[in-house]
């Protein structure tokens, strides 16, 4: 009889927990038994530290993940010293700085721009595409005209340093991208806010001295960025052509859906990059790919092909730390 009373008391307590504080119950009684870590923001490369700090201003005051990721990636976009994003980005082989970006929120709303010139913050143009047009992607002159119609200022993005480097490159005109951040790369950022919602942003000036009009993975939803608010979010950096081939970030998120941790999912996606390259006899030492991801529990992870990729993490448990990603080679 006592056992029956104890059982009924426990049942009543459990029912009251879920009735009066469902969100807290879900947080405490997650599948892994671990408390959900939120908010959290992660981003690619060393400039992710400054980007995370800006995003944290929004996340730490119960702001929306979408606002946080936009504000965060705008920091390297506006820094002329960062040579792979926004203002100061390295030009294509014609000496023109063209920018790509995309953004995605918790409702699967998406916006993207590609081959956009003269605008310092392509991520904000991408958000305007998402919120103010019936489309998801605008490119080239169409993207520029839309940006100008929305009040964005037309500016010269080619800094003296980038112009000098381009003129030096013209002497041989050899297109040989290096594997890490030396002459290309991307800021990708994904975040989980206090409401348990995910969003992501990705922005880049692409490969230095690329053909004019070349577009990599960064503005392509499912390749350079993907968010599923039921599962997790991922973003990528590196040689975009390789990421596009296997819809890299969508793959990472789907692997998390199957139960893999963020790190395991990033590793598995990187292994698929290797398999694809081997089928095409593509030398692996010419490729770098890095994936970062978070899931709904606030767990994070990363993996890359070559050594040298790092990412920044900011959460209540990790105070904006730069972490070297594990590599397969």
C-alpha cells in the first residue's frame, strides 16, 4: 500500500512539473539528461571572437538569435583589415570586390545575395531580401539596385592593401588558393537564444582572384548554412565548390537529426568531402573544409579536413574561446 501511495505522489509531482513549467521540464529532462546550454553562439576563424562578442550583447539580454547573428557577422564585414569579408575583401581577377551572404531564421525564412558589389554589409541586404521581397536570392546588379533602394550606401570596397596585392598577383595570374585563411575565407555564425530558437548567418568575399561572377557555398542555403529549429544549425568555411557538391550544412543537420552529436556530424560530412574528392582524383592537399554546428541542447562541435581551422565559442560555460577544430588529415 505504501508503494502505491509513493507511486501516486511521484506521478502527481511529475504531472505538476510538466503542467506548470513545461519549458523547464524539457530543459532538465532532455534526452541526454543534461541541461540545455543557452544562449550559445559559435563562429568560424579568429575573427569569430569579436563577432561573438557583438552577438552576445543581443543573446545575453534575451534577444533573438537572428538579430544576434546579423550583428555579429557585421563586425568583420565592416573591418577593412579583414581580407576575406566585406570591406577590404580581396578582389576577383578583374580587381572587383564581390560579396556573398545568406541568413536563415528559426521559421526557415531565408535571404541571400551573391556577387554583390559596393555594399559593406551584404548580410543586412540578405536579411532585407528575406523580409521585404517575395524572393530568397538576388545577385549582381539586381542585388545592388535592391540594396540602394533600401537605403544602403554605395562604397568602394577595394582597399589600398587589397589593390596592391591584386596588382602583384596580376604579374603571374596564378589561381592557387591556399588551404586555410591566408587568401580566402568566410565568417559563418550560428546561435541558440534563450527562447531555444536557432538562426545563422554566413558572409564572405570569396576566393581571392576568382573569375568574376564566381559564387561559392556561402550564400547557398543548405550548402554554406542551414538551420532546422527542431534539430540544430551548421555553417561552413573553406573551398565552397566542395561544400556545394554535397549540400554540406544540410548534410550536417540531417546527421544530427539521426542522433549524431554536432562534432560527429561535422566529421561525417568532412569524410564525405574526402570521398567525393577521391572519386574525382582531386588532391586532398589542395582542399580545406571546416564545418561548425550546434544542436537544440546547446552542444557544439566542429571538424575540418586540414589542420589549421579554428572556431570561437561563447556560452554561459565558455567565455568566448577560440578552439582548434579536429582534422581528418
